[in-house]
């Protein structure tokens, strides 16, 4: 599968990466709680 990647995509990815992998726990927890309903459980490795 090919996908077109734009600079804005990279900037957004960097922001999310820093949110999920950064040292500040509170925003990470908030993000996970807010987006838990959007999780596709079929795509999780068992």
C-alpha cells in the first residue's frame, strides 16, 4: 500500500509521538482515555 505523506503529516506524527512517548504522564493518560472508544480491537496483536 502506498500513501502520500506530507510535511504536515510528519509534524502531526511528531506531536503525537511526543505526547505518547514523552515524560509528561498526564497528557498521555488523557489522550488514551479520550480515544479509547475509537480503538479497533481487531487490529491489536494477540
